[in-house]
C-alpha cells in the first residue's frame, strides 16, 4: 500500500473513531478538541524524537562511509607499491 493511500485511510479511520466516540459518550466538540490537542502534543514530541533518531542514524552512516574511504585508498596505495 502506498503512503498516500495509507494516510487517507488513516485520516478516515480517525475521523470515524472521533465521530463515533463523541456520539457514544456524549462528548462535546470542545472537550474532544481539548483531548485531541493534548494527544497531538504528545505525538509531536514522538515525531521530533523520530526525526532526531533518523538524523543521528544518517550522520552515523555518513561517518562510517567516510571512515571506510581511507581504508580503501590505503589498500589501493599498498597494492600499487
């Protein structure tokens, strides 16, 4: 399943859950807004953590690539001698 399709299905499922929850538990839009705002703040923190981990991994991979290049050059120079 592609990313766009997954996003659209997730958005639809969340909206259905919100509508159903509000109706079943007689939750006002203001109360739901408050609850979702708090949940979004928590999710945004997770997104930032995810981004930082991905950036750290990318930086680590770049460092590994840079460290491997001199080794390959040393082997080439040694073979030429």
